[in-house]
């Protein structure tokens, strides 16, 4: 795995520089899932409001903190959902 000098090793390979995707110039943000819907969609709290995102690529549930990039959850970064108990 390679990261640029001075970039924290998050355990995920990627193409980001200073927290910004070099492919699409978007940033990944941490949000909390407040509701899960059909077709692998979820309502999340961004801290500035609520949004709908896809959770098709991750195993996440209500209460989990996920990393979202371009409307797609790409990682679970904190888990408090009932399925983990």
C-alpha cells in the first residue's frame, strides 16, 4: 500500500490528496445512519441536515457512522447498530 508522504495511513488504498479525490474532486465525509430503506438506501445525518445515500457496498445499520463519497457509503468507521450485539 502506498500513501503520499505526510498522508495518514488509513488502511485503505485510494487516490486522494489532502482528503480530496483526485478523480472527481469530491471529499468523503463521516455521517450517521438514522434510517435504512429498501434497495440498500439509507437516510443519514450530516450534521447540517439529512440526505439519502447508498449503503450497497457496506454492512451498516442505524446508528453506524459511515464514510460517504459521491453519495455512496465506502466504509463503516464507527458501529453502534443492534446487529453488532
